[in-house]
C-alpha cells in the first residue's frame, strides 16, 4: 500500500488532534495550511537523512525473482 500526501497530511492532523480532511484541495483551513507547507517540509525532512549510504546493498533476490529473471 502506497502512502500518499493526503495520508501524511492526515497523520499530521491526527498528531494535532484535528479532524482528517478528504482532499488537500478542500477549501478548509487545515487543507490550505497543509498545501502551503507540505512540499517544503517534505523536502526538508528528506534532506535530513542519508537515504543512500555506501554501506547499503540491495537485498539479494529471492527464489521467485531469480526464476523470473532467468526467463
């Protein structure tokens, strides 16, 4: 299951004990504020962490992946 921006926005609203929204395009104060700050905050949080390090290696393929690749 993919997490979409609306899910993240509603998680933030939950932390603030606010009601969830149905869409980031709603004309309600929480949606307007989330739209105003979402992209900048997401970029700031993503740059705080080293998402790809030299010690990281992709997981080895499982048996199904190996069979699919052999085809």
